[in-house]
């Protein structure tokens, strides 16, 4: 499997940027240092570096409206290689970077990686939509969805260099699918450690309505396959959402699962539907909840003066991780992230309420759902902004979680669906290497 991933990586490199290798220090116009990414994004959209200038900067962006295309046909088509970039996170060769990425267990903070992936995904889209005749981009590119992140390694070393690569793999009218990979130096070789698929959406200069993006023309058979996969992913997302338990009743098999679970919690001593007892090695779902509150300060703003999607993911991930460890009673490792939908932007100054809960477990696996809502100090009404789904693996087998209410039963089934949609349980992968 690992060899296959490496072959794919080599193939992708050849296809997209003929003649270029994934070697350390090969920084050029498609290669950036991690610290350059946010600066580059700020430069592309003309974002202010000081909060006090943000209104002026936004006023200037309004002038860019006239540069937006009236139709997609006006825009020159692009190839996948046009958006291909590599970003180096030199944890090994620049030890001063390490502190920001370090966990107390001497591994790399996954929350920080989520932030980097988010910024990288946006930069990839700006590469795809680049117009050399303009100094600033009239597009505001935001993260709409983290479709999938699959880890192929349990934990990462904070002492070895990391490299990211990414390119646009499919486009619609205003949306773009971005594929990213992460590698870590092992000996002399960068080995794949993570695969990610995000969907970004282009908005107008003020981030008020959709804006067209350049078409994407696959250049060869492999690119056609990636593009076809992007089309399939879009179809899968629509199918997944149309059968959502918020819209449709569970399947017969799912209903049976829930009823079996319900029966196994009835107290045999009483003939009642009310007295419930937990089976051995199980916990009630409601007892797995953890909550947190974040005040959204200007420091966490993105280039469009809303809260940075990567920050939201980091906060949600860290709460989810604590929730998983709390249940498992041992260290937990993230193995997959999927279907993080950014439904609404989070305004600066909002109160962000995160609520995390284990909704499904199996053997060593823990499926955690984090729900995020915002409210302002003036308006106390809560609005959902995101729902996050994380799959963790614990060092030990974990208890089963039992729903008590109908609502919790739906959470259980939703968790089970997300768990089952994970490509392959990581423990089954041949390339899954456990860190020493
Ligand atoms: C450092 C820089 C980082 C900056 C990045 C960030 O931090 S961003 C911060 C975090 N993200 C956010 O705040 C975004 C919050 N969400 C939103 O603003 C909005 O939900 C949205 C703009 C993403 C979508 O709004 P709407 O659904 O009203 O837009 P609209 O219906 O016009 O759809 C526009 C395009 O987006 C696609 N689209 C919308 N939601 C989607 C989803 N969940 N998954 C896939 N694709 C989606 C549609 O198919 C359509 O594609 P086609 O047009 O191709 O048919």
C-alpha cells in the first residue's frame, strides 16, 4: 500500500510538474516555506496586517468588482499543474519552528496541520485562478468543505521536515476541489503521511456572492481520472446529504440496530420501557460530552476578516481529541476527518460554542462529532456554523456507547455512517507504521 502511495506520488509529480522532484530545498515559484503561505495570501487579496486598517483594506477590495468574469467562458482554462504547489514545514532543519507544532507526547499537533492545510488549499486555488495582469485577486476564496483527510501514519515526528503538496483536481462554476498530500522525511526520502480533499468556493471581492473560476482541462489520462473522481465526489456528497437522517428515516437495518440496542438496555427485573441499565463495558452517549467556549478575537481572522477556518478546525479537533481520550482512557490518534461543512462564516467578536460527543465506537475506534454554534454578545440567538466528524484510534479497546433518546440514536447512526465511509480501517493498511 505504501509502495503504491509512493508510486502515485511519483506519478503525480511527473504528471503535474515534469522534471521536478520532491526534494528538500527545491523552492521556486511553486515552492514555499510554510511561513510564506499566509503572507502570500495577504498579498494576493491585499489584506491588512493591522486590524485597525481592515475597513480601509475592504474598501479597496470593492474596486476589484469590475475585474470579475461575467461568465466562466471568459476565463482561460487551466491545467492541474498550473495550481500545483509545494510547501515546506522544516521542523527538522529549523528547530525554532517546533514549539508551535509540539505536543507533550513529542508528536506533531494535528490541529496545526489542519490550519496549514486550510491555508495551502486556498493558496492552491489562487494559483488556479491567477490573472497575471492584476496585482490583487478580485476573488475571495473560502473553505466550504473538508471532504476527507486520511492519515496513513499514527503520529508524526516533530524533528523531521514535513512537505505538503496540492493542486486543484476538479472545478465547477465557482467551486474547486483541491487534493493535498503531506510527506515526512524518513531517512533521505519523503514518505506520504496524509491525504486530504477540500472544496473551496470563490466569492466576489467582498465575499458577498459567488464568482466564476477558470475551467480546468485535464491534460492526460491520469488527470482525466482525477477529474472524474472529483465529479464522482460531488455526486457522492449530494447522495450522502439527500439520505441524511435529518431528512429521511433510517434504513430497516439501521432501525433494527437501534431497537436491538434499546432492548439490550432494558432492565430484565422490571417489565418497563423506562428502566434502563447499561450493558457491561458500555457508557451512555450523554456522559461522553465535552464543551468549550472560544471568544473570537481579531487575531484569529482570515484574510477576509472572518474567523479563519483552520482555527475553527484546530479548536474543534482539540476538543474532539480530549473527548476521545476521555472515553478511551488512553492516548487516541486521529485516523480520519470527514465532511466538515463550513455552513456560515464566523464573525470577529462572536462567541463560539463547541460541543463534542462520542457517537459511535467499534473495537479501538472512536467516532467523535463536534457541533459548533455562534452567538454575539448583542444577539444571544445561537446559529450552527459547522459540524465536524473525527475518527480516532485508541491504544486500547474502548467501551460501546449507548444512545438513550431517539435524537441520540440518530447521532449513533450518523456516526456509524461516517465511520463506515472511512476508506479502510487504518489498522488494516499495510503501510500503517506505528511510531516508536
Ligand atoms: C488564510 C486564508 C484562509 C481563508 C480560508 C478561510 O478561512 S474560510 C473560513 C471558513 N469558511 C467559511 O467561513 C465559509 C462559510 N460558508 C459560506 O460562506 C457559504 O456556505 C459558502 C460560500 C461556502 C456557500 O454558500 P452558498 O451555498 O450560499 O453558495 P452557493 O449556493 O452559491 O454555492 C456556491 C458553490 O459552492 C458549492 N458548495 C456550497 N457548499 C458546498 C459544500 N458544502 N460542499 C461542496 N460544495 C459546496 C456549490 O455547489 C456551488 O458550486 P458551483 O458554483 O461550482 O456549482
